[in-house]
């Protein structure tokens, strides 16, 4: 029994908790994605080449990864999740203001390094709170909403639409200042409404004994599979953010305002997918959903390169082709949390997220930028095709963990015995 778990909340309390965590993570991605959507304004003013564009994405991914691994583990050890979460939320909001003050590549690069360090611990801690506070049979949809609903509604839909329009009207620097405000509000809400679990007397020694080493955690096959999927699909995500807006505006000749709406379709897709895809996995299992969904991802880059119809139809293709992002909570949180000791959930999530960010988020956009400089901006999109197909194939090695499916299999076995 987990002596340091949150007491089981009522369904309404669970929904409120997940909603607040989802809102906060949405603001994380609103701030994180802001630079990608504003890059058509930032790049010419600061004189950035494509490698430097990729490096700004890599910088944030690198410190995001290191922060998630370190502070996810520390939050497991200390139990002071709320304090970590509130401080991180205030800090990354302030980093958005700093980004708006950048006058050179080096200042922009430094601001992104700092923002990644502040944002990286938010997801492991949020998933740890969700895993111990929500019914296991609803864990998939709860963690899907916590990670994908707010992050995509705000970070992938609202961000390109609002920030591009705001930048056109008031300048890109003021758009970054606007992006920094909401996090200060959610930090206060988290401080008021989220409670840290209180260890029972005498439980500290037992808790320390139940923590596993990183090597022990990776003896679980699902952790290896999930980490490989994280590397591939984080690469898919970050390359899309870094180069798709530039590809659409520079190579396809699409106006920035239309580009904002097309990119916004990604946010709508993953927002809907945050319910649909993890919820489906609660019913039919994690494995089939995690195999099929990534393969759909070829639709987006191929549509961007070869579809010649209206912007609205292009947006529809982007909507369908972005469904791979709906499985992010599953390989980063749900399957790891169902595969390791409950006291190691934040550590496991920090590892799958962190390694994916380092090997996928750090190196892939810089590599894609280098290839784009050597050829053209279609090269990163061909990389996207290979990444999503490979991820679907790797998912065939997963061991099923969905509680509802395992319970049904156990009952069937008992009847047959």
C-alpha cells in the first residue's frame, strides 16, 4: 500500500484536479510554442539562419529534459510536489517576458535554456499527482487530458491564432509579454487548491526502501519501448513546431494569418485526441492504440508538401495527421506509471520525457535545420515521415497494461480454469 498517496478524491474533485493541472500544462506549452509560431517575425529581425532556429528549439528541449529527470526524482523523494510546481510555474512565466527582451541570437538562446529548466519539471509532477489521485480504470483518459487537453488547446491552437494576430498588431515582443501573464494566475490557483500528500508516521523508511534505481526501472521492457517512442515522437513534435510554420510561409507561400489557422488545427486535433485516444486505450488496450495512431502521422507532412487545395482542407489534413500527439501521455506517463512501482512514477515519467527531449528534442531540430540549409525546408518534413512510421513499428513490442483489459483477461482465465 502506498502510505504517501493522496487520499482518494470524489469524481468531481478528480475532474477539478485534472482540469487545473491540464490548464497549467496548457500555459506551459503556450509559452513553449510561442517562439515557433512567432519565428516568421523573429527570424528576419534577429537575422537567424535555419540552424539557429533549430538551436533555439534544442536549447529549451535540453534543459527541459534535465530538469524533468532531476526534479521528478526529487519530488518523488521529498513529496513536496506543490512547492516545486508553483515555483516552476512562476519562473517559466517570467522567462516569457525575458524572451520578449532578446535582441540577439545569444540572448534568445539563453532565454530558451532558462525557460526549459523551469518548465521541465511540470509534467512529471503533474502526472505523479494524477496517477495517485485518480481511479486506475480512468487513468488513461485522466492523464491524456492532463497532458494533452490544455497543452494543445492553448499551446497548439490558441497560441498560433492569438499570438500571430497580436504580433501583427502590436509586435512580436509584446506577444511574448502577453504569453507570460496566465502562468502567474495558475500558480496561485495551484497553491490554493492542490494539497501535498502527508506521509503517515513511520512511513519514511519504507518509502526510501521502495524507491528503485534507474537501472531497475529500465529492466521493465515497457520503459525501453516507451523511451524509444518518446525519442521518435518528441522529434516529430519539435521539428514540426520549429519548421512547419516556415515551410508553409516560405515554400508554400501561405500568409502568416492563414498559417496560424492551419497550425491551430494541430491544437484542435490533440485537444479532441486527449479524450478520444487515451479513452479508447482504457477500453481496448494501450498496445493497439499506440501501434496504429503514430502511423497516421504521415498524413500531415505529406499533405503539407503535396496538397494544393484550400487552406481549410489543409487544416483538416493537419487535424487528422496530428493524432500521433494524442499518444504522448500514454508512452510518457500512463504505460510507465502502470509498469513501475507507484513510488517511482515521477521518476519514470521524468526519464521517458527527459530522454525523449534530449535525444529527440535537442538533436533532431538542429539536425533538421542543418539538412534544410543543405537542401530546402521540405527535408525536415521527410524526416517527420520516417519518425512516425518507426514509432508505430516499435510499439508492437509493448506489454499490455490497461487495468480494464487485464481485469477482463483475468476473469476469462479464471472461467477457463
